[in-house]
C-alpha cells in the first residue's frame, strides 16, 4: 500500500517576524491510501496545528510534508486544492446558502473564472450529497439543518472536491452519540471506497473500533500503528499513565480509574454483577470474590425476586432489586463495621 | 421548492422597477411634469415648454442618473464588505474610505483656502472641481493605507478594526481643521458632508455613471472569489483561492466604488449597508454573481426612491438625502437583525 502523505522530521508551530512558538517537533508519520487514520492527542498537543500545516494553512517550521513524493511547500493553492479537502471546526454561516450551493463550492478548483458548473460538476455534487445521506435536504438552507446534517453537508463539500485525501478536524465534536457514530460510519465507508482519511478526534472508543491507523501525538513525536498493535505495545496505557484512566483488558475499553479504600465480598456474576461493580467502584468500594470464609457478603441471584441480598452469617439481612438501594446499604454497613470488623475486608 | 419565481422574471421585475422609479423622478417634484412631456424631452423632440425642458435636463435627469449610479455602486460595495468581513453590519464606510474623502475635502475647503487667504465659498465652479479631486485623492490615499495594512496583517478582523480606527482619526483631524476655520468655509464643508445627488451637471452625471459602471461590472468577475471568501478564509484557501490577493482585490473594488460615489455626491449613508440585505432577501441564493446583480439593481432603485421622497411634492426645498436614506435603511437593517434573532430561536 503506497503512502500518500509522508511526514518527515516535521516541526510545527507558529511564527511571526519576532517569535517562534514550537508546538510539536520530530514528527514522522505516513498516511496510507484507502485508510482511515485517527489523530489522537490531548488538547494543546498540536492536533489542529498539524492538520493546518498539512493543509498548507501554516508553514512548517522544519522538515517537510511529502504528498505523493512532492513537498507541499512547493505546491500552489490550486494543486493542493485538488489533492487535499478539509473539514474544519470553523462554523460555516453563509446567508441563504443551500446544501447544494455549499457542496457545489467544493467544485471551485475545477470551474472557470465565473465558477459556472458543468453538467459533470452537477452530477458529482449530487452524488456527493447522496453518499452523505442528505439527498432529502439538498435544497434546504444550511440554517435549517441539524448539527449532524450540517457536518454531513461539509463532508459532502469535501467529497465534491474529488481529492484523494480528506482531512477532518474533530468532525464529531459537539454531536450527540448517534450522530457521532453515523459520521464515523460514513467516513469508514468513504475510506473503504478508496479515500484516505485523516481525522482528529477525542472519541477514543470510536477511534479504536473504527480506525485503520492511529496517530498518537505527543510533544516529542507521533506514535503510529493499528489500534490493536498500539494496545499490544502498551502505547495507550503509557500515554494515559497517571491520568486516572486505565485500559480494561477484558472489555477492550478505557475506564476511569477509581481509588478504592474499601472492599466487599460479592458472590455472583453476570450483567447484574457488572452493574453493581460499577456503582460500587464509583463510591470507592471494590467488590472481591466471596469465598466460604466470608461471614458478610453480597449474593447476586438474578432469578429471585430480589436480585441483591446482603448475607450476614448466611442469614439474609437485606434484599433489594435496585442497584442504588443496595449500594447505599453497603455504604452504611461499611461505615458501621469499618473499625470493628475485619471480615468485611478480607483482602485489602 | 418555495421559490418558483425564476431569475429572469426577477431581473425583469427589478429592471422595470428601476425604470419606473426613474420616470417618477422625472415626473414628481415641486413642478409636476406630465409623462408625455417627459418622453418628448428625453428623446430630444421639440417641446413647447422651455421651463419643463430646463427642469428635466438641468435638474431632474442628472439627479436621477447620479442617484442610479451611486445606489448601484454603494449597494455592490456594501455587499463586498459584508462578504469579506462576514458581518451583516459592514458597509462601504467601514474601511474609512468615505472619511478619507471628507479629510481631502476638509483639507481643501478648510485649510487651503485660509492658507492662501481667501474664503473657499467664493470660488464657484473651479472650487467644485477641486472638491471632486480632493475627495478622490483623500479616499484613494486611505484606500492605499488599508491595502498596505491588509497585505501586512494576517486576519480580516484586524483590517476591519484598523479601517474603523482610520475613519475615527480622519474625523478628528477634520474636527481640528473645522475649529480653526472661517465660518463660511465650515458651512461649505457641512453642506458637502450632507451628501447630495444634485450637484452635477448632465455631462458630469453621465461621466459619473460611466466611471462607476466600470468597477461595478468588474465586480461580477470576482463573484467566484466572493463565494469562496464567504466560506471563511481556511475553506477558501483549501479550495484553491489565493486569500491575500483576493482580499486585496475585494478591498480595492469596494474602495474604488465608494471613493467615486463619495467624490461625486459626498458621503451617502445607509444605502451601502441596507441594500445588500435586500439583495439577499430577494435573490435567495449565496451565489455572488446573482447577488451583485441584485445589489446593483436594488441599490439603484433604493437611491432613486430616496431621491423622490427627498423631493416630495409639497415640500418647498429638497430634504438632505442622508436623512431619507437613513429612514429607508435603518428599518431594513433592524428587520434583518430581528429575523436573525427569530431564526436562532427556530434552531
């Protein structure tokens, strides 16, 4: 698979006549054809700066970006316009503009002085709108669109530009979960159809599930690879070390790490156990597997009327089917026993 | 679809509207002249009434031509500024170009006269011409400053702020000049500052119309750039636009239009701010080729309407044109803001 974009020893940042502000340096990465790549990194690590530099909005401070082997610094606006399309976080507010008009502006690099659309241009515009699933809104004004539809219209504009590469700066920010997933699925489809996509995002879970490649941006470089390989090499785990987030090897998801100072013995498993565990972890209590020496434990049985039961010396002293009520009761019990009973905390 | 009226019908209606208003400008006034006589006079036929002929050729026709040209120029100049700055309140005056004209005129009327030991108001025709030149020189100087600044500075917003500040600066300089001037000269300056469509002879009115039409038509050729600029600078650049060049050309075009109008008519307010909104309302598109045509036609119509109102029959003398344009323009701007507010609620 050929690399479309090669980033070689790049330093990015802002310059004016007097000052230089380096945002990130020694960046090396490759964007491959037909892949969806997600750029991840904490705020302020330079995701937007990197994207702006690739698009030619900012000059690179050192090193270069090669596009099919040619440095982007040597390319004219027109050439770049035919190679890379962008979707930015800038809000587009054009009075009167309809979806069709917005998407049609994507054809600008190909139209003449007066910007007249040929029949072929019109077909491309319509196809782009169709691909993004907003054909029913083709003549609606942009102001009448939902945030998700507006984002799709902007993506359709980028599609109409007919470039090999589409770069998107946080396309899923400010959207609700279904809209995010929809946008990611759309991008996924586009990648499968041959587009090379680079997007920055904070949606770690979605990026892990849907991206072909991830670029993890740090001050001193880019770590890139497939999500699975990066997990295998502990790249994420080290990225978030000490930040209150940990990777759950069982679920393959990131979870918030809680500090726990209490434990409670629990007998049972399944969905009911997972939910109780979540509620308890939030309160700083860690459930541990009960064994026969425990005199106080929680028993979970999903087939009984009350799912959760507190057993003290094998006698049920509390029963309820609500996780909230059970958690509350456990907190009370712990508070009463905390200094007197060691049974409650068999393995601390 | 909501708007089935096609563009050809719209243009035809607008052109008819402009022609009707032109005719009204000929007919109405303190002296009523019948339509038939108007046509006779304009087409150059012999007429029995020499007074009517004089009124038409010396007063009403040049006025109407100037109003037509000024309205067209300001409407288009305002549209360019609103698109460049992506701000509904921008107008031709935001770059301080009309203030530059005031500065030039102020310099000639208030300073030069005193310096050479005469009152400017005694100069007559020569004075008229020198005012025109001074206004053009003043506004083009400011335009050059703005262009220089916009080349050096990255952001559009900075250009806007600097333009507004230059406007304030020239006004304060004019204020100082006024303070030290002869009373008659200040009066002459104030009259110039009120703005008027009725200062030009027929020959000069025709010259003005030709001069203003050239940049106005030229604007049609940057409509694609304007479309891209309305997307915002980054998107525009990503679509292959050379931002700096485009911005300079837009400022230059708008500046030349404003400078010409201000030089020939004095500062005319509100038309440049209100007309682009009318154009957007009527044209219902974001395509600047259509918008520029609409802004030109609607600008001409608005200025002609204002001119008729200023000269309403029953009034002894004409009202200052700027009071009338404000009466027409301000409600338009207010209604636009109002509509916007409603749209936000609808979202």
